[in-house]
C-alpha cells in the first residue's frame, strides 16, 4: 500500500521471487531532515547513507536530502511485508511501502490416463502447476481450440498447487494432435506444456476404378478396381467378395486389385473390399452395371455424293424440314405474284376499253336535218337517211 505522510512519498513494490526490489523514500520539500528505512521487524536498514543492518542484499542506490533509494537483490518470500520510511522532523513523519513477492509455478506436468486411446473412448488428462503464489489459472487447448477443464486448488503454507482435469472423447482426427496445458500467472508468461494424442482407429476403405477411366463399363471390355485402406495400426487383412452372390470364376484378385478381363451381363452386382486391423473391420462397395457394347456403323459403299448426303440427312433432319419450308414459301410467293400480275393486266384492258369509248367529242349523221324540224315527230321523220339508211349509220369499235 502506498503512503503519503505529509512530506514523504513512496510506492508499493511487486517483484518476482529471485528478482530485485527497489524501495524509494522521497521528500517533497527537503529541509535537511534525516531519512531512514526500516524493515518489517522495524530494524533500521539505512540511516541516511549508513547501513547498520548486516544484510549485503540491501544496497544504496541513491542518497540525497530529498531521496533515499535502496535495492534488495534475490528477493524471497521471507522478504515480503511492510517497509517504513521515516523523516526526523518535529513531529516525526512516517509512511510505509509493501513488498509483494510473486512465485511462478515450480513445475507444470500433464498426466494422461491412457497413453494410447481407441477411437470413441473418453480419456482423462490432468495438468498440475505446483507451488505458485498466487494460485495460478490453467487453460486447456487441443490444437488451436480452447477446451474447458475443472480445477482444484490446494494451499501449502504460503504456496498454492493447482490441478486441472480435462475429459476428452477422442476420434481418429485427434491422432497426433497436441493437447496443451497453459498457465496464466502474473509471475510468468507463455508457460505451457503439451502432450500429443495417440489414437487407434479402424480402417478407412476406398475403392477406385482404374480402367476404364471415367468411362462406362461395357460388355466385352475389361474392368480393373483398386482397394486402398488406411488405419492405425495399418490394416494387414484385405479381401474382395461379391455381395449376395459368389465371385465369378473369371475374376482375378491380386492383393488389393480386382480384374475382369471380359465383362458380361452376368458380372452385374456389388463388389466389396473389406479391411481389418486390431481395432475393427471396415468395407467399401462398388456397384457394377455392364452396359451393351457400343454400336458400330458399317463403312459406306456408295459414291462420294451419296456418302456426303446421307450423313447430312441423318445428323441434321431439321435442315430438310427447313428446305421444304423454304420451297413451300417460294411457291406461295410465286402464286401471289402471278395473281397480282393477272389482275393488273385485266385492269389495264378494262381501262383501255373505257378510255377508247369516251375518247373526245364526235358527231354522227343520225340527226342530220332534225335541227329545222318543227317538233320531235317531224325531226325523226326528216332525219337524213331514216330507217332505210340504218346500215350506213353503224359504227364499229375495236
């Protein structure tokens, strides 16, 4: 605890065990009064610049009328407590400073219940941080993921021992992953220890098709399959079988490979690869379906012209349809044009006849002599030629 006794100033000190603590007694307004420093037992450490206490760990750092500064090397737990600064004035002044000693954990150990675990098991891990001050905080990590443990604290005199328990269910993905025990303590940084998990697991099995490569399995063609298995320990027993049926006699099995040189429809079915180790057994299935062989087109025997036109007809039927549509369109357009032309010709003939009938103003001899008649009857009778000349009055139009 820091103190401020009128004209004296000091601060508390926190130090890690084994390090150096510095105690400072300062005078705000110096009047040449005597300054002295006392230990928790009120023994004088320094009187001005004189050290009456026979402890060589205390060394004078600075002395003046305004400050007395003393260092304490190799600090231990026994050095913890209140130290007094005194100023001989009238009346005397006194303040105290507190030295707090931090002790990092002496040891950090992880204990695993089982050195080798089996996939799916729950294992127990314990991490112990011994003899620290104050009590430490323990954190758990699996890889980069933080986990939650359960801690217990035991106090021995002024020291604390902390044990944290972690229950962990392991899987195959945990094999080779480090479990880290990390300490949070003011006296130490980045203090941690770790253990690598060793997990046994049953095989992982995978079947791959080597031939045909990403192609259909057709009748008459070969088929080659490969089985791959990984586990811990590594699988030693691997075999092929046909599910719900006997393996065809013409199938050749060589280690992890299965070969059918000439596929036929009777080979259809599910083929299984099994692998086992000390932990257990696993399998992977391959479902075979044999397709018909590819159809082949006989070589052409016609002329070059026929060879080029037949594929066109076969591969592009829409081209013929479009050609037929274009032919129909041309016929319709031609018929429409013919009708229009015929209609225009007829119209021209009618117009020609019409204009020929009404072309200009003309006179005939039919009414000659009718101008001098007294009435209409006389005009008709006197008309030149009368009915006897009717043949002469005919007009012809072409």
